[in-house]
């Protein structure tokens, strides 16, 4: 059998000769997309709704992908974690639990200067003239409007539990004053 060249077709001859003759492509009008402007205006008009929907979907995704360990901790207690070797760095202690402590300040006019959210140092002065800081950086949570008396005025502070104990003890033996931080 005779070998044919790859450029010659067994039916008609050379490759490419069986194609139709070239012709012109007809002229088409430009394609215009309708409604794009309306969609953009509608999107801008309802952007609050779109933002709220996006936030809701994000919140649902975060809840679904949340930590699984927290659920187990609420259901039942787990065993204590193993102790770290002595060469490992010490972990930081958790922040102390804050409690609210009512404190009677000797100078009622000073309490009139305080507002909720202010940070104050509470100073205890005993009869001998010595002063010591009982609470440093305590946050004022409330200034009750009960009026100043001879014994002073009341202020409510948010402090760690141990500091609240010191404040209560110092309030019975010394006159308390505050300084703004």
C-alpha cells in the first residue's frame, strides 16, 4: 500500500482545499446591556438591607465555626490539665474578679468631682498622720446622690475582691481620701 503524505487528503487532495471560499461577516449593531443602571441604583437604595444580610450571614458562620471546647466545658467538668515541666515559662494568672465596693470618703466635696468611669487611688490616713494607698487605679462605677454628711460622702468603686477587703478594713480604722489618676 502506498504511503500518503499528511498534507494530501485521500478524498480530495491537499489539506485545506475542501474549505468553503471566504465571505464577509455581516455588520451587527453594538450590543447594549439593559437594566445594569437600574440594578446599581437598586443596590444603592437597599444597601442597609444588604449590609444587614451580610452581617447576619457572617454571624451565623462564626457561631457555626465557634469553639467546640466551650460546649464541653459547660456540659461536664474535665480533668485538670497536666502540669508543665519546671523549665517551661510560668503562665500568667487570670485577671482577678472585680466586685463593686461602696466606700465612704471623708471629704464629701471631693466626691462631687467624681464621675462614673473615672480612675482613682484611695488613700487611708490614720490619726498619726501616716498615709498609705489602699486601692490604686480603682474605677468609679457610681456616685450616689445621697448628699455629703459629717462622716463624708459615698462612692461606689469597681475593684478586685482582695482590694475590696482592704478598703472595708481601712474604712473602719482610718479616714479615706481619693486622688484622680
